[in-house]
C-alpha cells in the first residue's frame, strides 16, 4: 500500500521539475538574508504565475503599519488579494476578498495601513525586479530595514510626513470601532468556537471588514487541521484543487517518510 501511494504521488508530480518540487519553502515566502546589530534584510520571490501586481505611483503597492513598524506588499491573485508582511519572515499572507481594489484599500485603511511616501525616512531600503529563481519566474523584493533610522520615527509619524492614510472617495463609517468580542475570536478562539460564532446571529454585529478577517482565520485554521490530520491521498486531492505550496510541502514530507520507512 505504501509503495502504491508513493508511486501515485510521484506520478502526480511528474509534470513538475525537481527544482519546483522542493521550492515550496523558498518561494512565496519572506526569508531572512542577513541580520546585524543595525540592519535586518529580508528577501522574497513571488511566483509570477497568476499574480497581478498592484501599483501606487508607478511602483508596487507597499503599505506601512505604524503600530508595529511593519512593511507590507499587496498583490491580487484571481478573485482575491494577498497581503504579505515583508518585515516578518515565513508568515503566511493574509488572504482577503473584496469586489474591487478600492474596497480592499478602504478595508486596510480602516485597520491602520498607510501608504509609505518615503520608505527611506521610515528606515527601509527596497529593491525589486523580475527574476528567474531556480527556473521559476518570480517577482523579487529585497527589503533592508535600518533600525537606527527609527530613533526619530515617532515625531515623523506624528507629523504625518512619511506615511499618509489610504486615499478613498468615501469617508469611513462612524461605527468602525471593533466589537468587544472581535479580538478574542481573532486571536484566541478555537476552530469550533470561531466556526460556531460565525454561524450565529451574534456575528451580525461584525462589520464586513471584521467578518473578512475572522473568515480568513477560520480558513487558515481549517487548512492547518487538514495538513496535520489528513491522509496522503486527501492531501493530493486537495492540492489538485488549490495548488497551494503548503500542501505540496506536506505531500513531499509524507513521501520522504514513506521512502525512509
């Protein structure tokens, strides 16, 4: 049976190059390049296949969140948006859905994201380019963050000279305060608790943006449960549907275990 599963998995992946098979932990993720006492360098290679870069002032659409001093980049893929945190390595992107780029920016603005008018004044030096990484066509983004540049940052942010609130044609609603239960369900609730809450009338108190974030967390929790508990056959079937690199990574790990055993 193990041999049959192994052969089936290898046959399923036969259309891919060996390079692509083992890149799941290198592409579509933010990786550490170098850390020193004054600088952090991260680099990411994003697969260009199906990825639509968004632009702001003829550049990639970078966003800045002053609360954590993190830099993000926003892409569109098919019918959803991907928000990558370029300041935290290996973190999964936020998968968000909205009817238009205008609406997704309106949602992000609500949660404190801003356009960084001058990345260098915020401490970031960014380089981008189209690269072929180990045979895969990618968008490369390299970010260097110089910590010494943040010494005067609170004053800069207060004066609002280096980051501006996302521009939209509509004013934010007056009821934009997060509901009391929202932080718990966003950070602490179990999968069953969150799933139950979203199916009840109580969840009607949520704004569309809050519901989107909770649904994203629920989707991620279900995915993690599936990756940990599902059989190899189930993982392969799911990968055929979603082409998710995380499923490929776990499938390869299971194949490796079968080979060793």
